[in-house]
């Protein structure tokens, strides 16, 4: 079942004159990467890796700041309104720069005009996660279980997980109660605790929980399956 991919891209506020930044004079002070999702989320993990590489390359401190909320739009808005000097970057995703355009009534930034892309960092699938106590061990079993037990609760913390849940309902003929979270890790925590029944999570944060037996992955959002 092909549902949704997560795309992580480093962006910065639109620069009026890119050639002004010569390799021998930039950067002259610390840089900042805004992550529009909570600590521990997939974009946060990637931003910290990118930040370390930039710090090693430039010899300048790279600060990582989490500005979660409103499906990433709070952090994206902060970067869009920052000085276009190259010192404030955004770890953007397909949530902040694609799905929010359709899912939020009033987006406080223009995903195209307000940002300049720097580099694509990661393209990743998401995994459908349930509590290990749930009887279903794979997608067919889950679909049968969900139809026999209507009104299961699904948590989302990003546009990718929100759309994946919506498509799961549409394609699977299910009725799920959607619950919004500040980020995917918070939704995963509630699945582990039995507060909600399922969520879609980034592989980077889901794999440790699956390996530890605290969550069960039963489907991925892309073919061929991510190994």
C-alpha cells in the first residue's frame, strides 16, 4: 500500500543575493537550524547530524532549536521571517512545504517564495505502528481487526502521518478517530502506553522501539519495503 514518503530538506529564508557569500568569509558567527518538530522526531535526528557536519566544516557552532506546533508551521514561519543572511536554516519536510498548503486553512508563510532550498538530506518511508498486545501481526490482520473493532484511535504528529492515516481509512474502508500530537514521538509514546491504538512513525524513531519490542511495525508506506 503506497501511502506517503517523508522528505527532509534544509532550507533558509530567501536570499536576495546569493553570490554575496564567499567561501572565505562565511560564516563569521554561529548558525542556527530550526527544527519545526519536537526533539527526538525524525527531522530532529537528521538536523543534528547535518549540524555536526556543518560545524566540522565551518569551524562555527551550529545550534539546533526545536520550534514544534501546528504541524511544523510555527518553526517554518520563524525561519521565513528571519533575516535572509544564511545564518538561520530550517529542517523542512513535506509537511511544512507540501501537505500544510492543503491541510491548514491559513498558512503564515509561502513555501516557495519565502525559502531557498539548500540540500535534500533524506527521503524516508513511514511505518504503521501498533501496540504489541494488539492481535494483528500484519496489515491484512490489522484491516480485519479494525473492521471488527470500529473507532480505533490513530495519532498523528506530522502531515505525513496525518495523510497516511487518512489514506489508510480511505483505502482500507476503515473508521478511525484521529488525534493530533505535537510530534510523532508523542503519538508513539501513547501507542506504547495503550492510550491510542496506532500511529505512523518515521523509521529513524520507530526502529529502536520495534527492535526493543515496545511497538510492532505491520506495514510501510512505500514499495519496495524499506529493510
